C-alpha cells in the first residue's frame, strides 16, 4: 500500500529540529484522526512551547492557550461543543510545571477530552532548562552538573500520578524511539479518541520523546539514551484502562 501524508497535516516542511520526535508525534496523531474520519470534527488545543509549531502544520481547527492552560481551554471548549473531538498536545515543562494544577484538575473532574503529553525531559523551546521530568544526573542549562534530588526533587511520573485518580478512563505511556513503540502509540491515541467520542471521559497519552538540540546529542544517540535512561524510569505501558477492568 502506498503511504500518503495524513490529511490533517499541511504539505509544508517541518520546522522542528532535525531528529526531533515532535514531528513524528504530530504524524501519528493525524493518522489516528484520519482513521476515525474526524478531520472536520477535530479541535487541536496548543499551549506555549515547541507544540505551538503545530499551528503551522496542522490542517484543521486549532485553539491557542496560555502556557500550561490547555486543559482549562479544552474543558471550556468541550463542555460547550460536546460533539467535537478535542485534544491537547503539551510538553513536560508546560504540563507538569506551570500547568500542573490544570492537568490534575481536568483529570480529577473526568473531563471528556484527550491529553497528549510529549515528555522529552527538558524545556525545549526556551533553552534547555530543567523540567519536572528531567532525570537524576541529567545535565541541563539550569543543572550544569546534573539534576540533584537534594536540590530539585525527583522526576515526576505523570502517568502514575494521574492513574491514581478515580475519574480518568484510559492512561498510557508509549516510547517513540522504535517502530514497535510508534505503532503502539498510534493505537493508544486512536483508542483514547474512540473513548472520548463514546463519551467515556478523560484520557491521557504520554509519549516519550527526545530533544537532540538540548540534550547535545545526534538524533541516533538520543535513541540509545532513551533505551538506557528514559525508558527504565518512565516505563511504557497502560496504567489505567477502566473498560478492561470491567470486562
């Protein structure tokens, strides 16, 4: 079968850094939307950060939000347009730092939209500072000798946190550094969208991604780094699936 560009993406070249997985994440999200035939019904909510570049590439309805506030904006939009497929696409600095109250509040209320969380353990757009998910010992522009838990605490595991709440119906984490992980992530995103369209409630998809520029690595080196460092700490898997629990 001949591969074609997802209809949800424009034909313009990507402006993401070479080897960055944000463009890959955008592609598999668009593929899931296409498979469900939801292009004209879909609303993409973007906050501040590298995710904002999707304003240039997404061919469909987009709503901008202030830094960290995408879940609050998505809540308002979905409640007033319950028939629409609504999702946010957020980075770790946006979601787990300035937006922590918004994401936990929306998840705890069981808002019927989907959050897609790109976790690359750094503030990618603003200079590579330490994020809530930065690993112990990982060097950033604000942890020059590596993150020290005595000073800055431990990396936050958002899937584990959100899965402890009663309301969310599907919480899962996938790694995008292998074909197997990419295929599983696409299926997980599609399932989250299907649950939302069925009115089941809040769904959360975490995507383990990279940042060659701020990690100071080649794209190929980041794949090995993810296998050795990222994945052992942020273990991929389904953390909550209410439908499976009731069967």
